[in-house]
């Protein structure tokens, strides 16, 4: 498991964790966090977070996801003449082209691909760039929302009103790499509020842990503990796939979206080429200037007026002739790409959430009967008993905290 913690001016906490899971020999997930070091750079480009889940044999999936998290930030920063959402979309499309080319050149990498879920944290809000079935969530108060749409057969059929009862959940309809062209979804910008928590994950998490459980963890636990607990919970439920999580927690007012201060986004901005100073204007300004200088000696008041007119003609001609003309669509504060959020769940612990976690914990306790002396079960039992008592008293939040503590503890024992 790899873990990274990032702090930016104490206004942002970012936790990044990844694990190969319980049944995979390698980890084909990749992730990257790009934080701007200066306020001015943040105002123009924002902070970027990306999770990619690779697919393909012979290490091809690992290569595809790794290439994606290298190429996307690079191209995003290169396209600085584009607005952030346009630059992000173009960067993902460019990464697709490069992964596809590499897959075509080497038979071992044929049809290699990767999902890509990303968020930009900008003064104008959160923007998601997305391909595949990795996910972006937002937890705010008692609600967790999925901001991205799964590009999977199940979700596509469901959106069209089709029957998904016998449709496998892991068949994706869109990814980077297999095809020369790719359609990228943009979602947002979603205004940011103090206390918001955003989570990007591969399906190794969302396939084993419910939205409500994910939301409860990031609502009740500090980001580092939440990330570790969610990873451990997915592994305890079988861990059939690689698991990667980025949690972004907002503290205070630094990142709150303020449309009165933030510069509006401009899409499709173009600049007409600058025009040279027109010769007629140039000649007129010179003639007036010389005439003014001659008249100053004979009729000062008239001479000064003519000289001023010459200078004014030069300045106006220069401004009109030299300046390029910018055009584009300025987005209103209420404008949104996409149609997200696409799913919503209550995430404050309740009887249903606790029963699900209790079932997982009870399955762990069965191991104690088979291996009574192999692990130190005392801390697990203590936290589990306390959680059970709190559950019976209706103290769901406290019960959740203790069962999370029990699960995280025993998984650390297993890793030893």
C-alpha cells in the first residue's frame, strides 16, 4: 500500500492511498495530485487530482494508467491558452491518443486501456473530467452525491430504461486507449462550500463499499483515517480488484466559491490578430504634432491644442490598430457542463449501514476462533463490543467510529 498526505496552506487536506487488493498480483491503478504552489497559479489553473484504473494483460493496464497520470497533468498545463475545462478535456483526449498509439505499436499492449476520473479545484468551483467507471463523489453534510456517470453497460442501459438484472457490473463502455477517438465527459463547475469532502476512487472501492458507507466514513472520520478504513473494508469484503482513493477535504473560506470575486470562465476564447498602425493615422498624428510645435512659438494656446490633438490621434490609432480583439462565451455562474450529480444517498449512519458493517465485523470474529493466538484480538474485541453497545443505544455515529476503529486495527494486524 502507498499513502501520501498533502496539506496546502491548512485550507486543504489531501490523502492518497492505493492497494493491489486481495486477489491481484499487481496494481494497475495510478493516481496523481498536482497542487499549485502560488495563489496566482491556482487562480489560473487550480489544483488537479486524477485516478486511473488500467486494464490489459502483460502489464499493459499498469502502463496505460501510468501513462495517463503522466500525460494528463503535463498537457493540461501546456494548454494554458485554453480555459481550465477545455484544457482538461483536451489533455485527456491527447492522453488517449498517446496510449492508443503505444497499444498499436506493440502486440503485447494491444487494446490496453484505462479509466480516468479527475477533478479540478478552481476559484469557480469543482470541474470533473471523466471517462470510464471510476468515480467522483462529493460529501456535504448528510448527503453523498456521485458527480460522475459510470460509462458501464449497466449504467448506459439503465439510463435508457433497459433491464439490467442480468447485466454484469464490470463491463465498461468507454475508456482511454482502445480506440483512436474518445468522448470525455465534463461535469460542473459545482460551487464549493466550507467542509465539503471530495473522493475519487477506482471501482475496487465502489464495487465493494456502498455509497452510504463511503459517505459516512468521510463525513465522520478524519481524511487519513477515512481513506485507510475504506481501503481495509474493501479488502475485508474480498478485495477482488485494485483499490485507489484520493480524498480532498476543504477547510475554512480559502476555497469557497465566490462568484463575485472569481473571474468567469470563458469557453472558445479566440483573439483576432493585432493590426498595424494605419499609415493615414500615423501621418495625421505626425503632421499635427509638427504643426503644433511650430505654432507654439507664435500662438501658444493654438499650438498646444494642435499638439495635443496630434498626440491623441497617435494614441487612439495605436490602441485601435495594435490591440487584438478577444471573443468567446463567458459562462454564467449557474452554468454547468453535464447533468450531474447522477446519484445521491444519505450518509449519516443508520441501522442499515451499521448492520452491513456489523456483518463484516462478525465474519472477522470467526477468524478469532480459528486463529485465537495468531493475532492480538483484544483491541478489536474492545472496540467491537463498545460499538455494539452504542448501536443498541441508538448512538449510530459513535458506533460507526468504533467499528471503523476495530476494522482498521485488525487489518493492520493481518498485514503484520
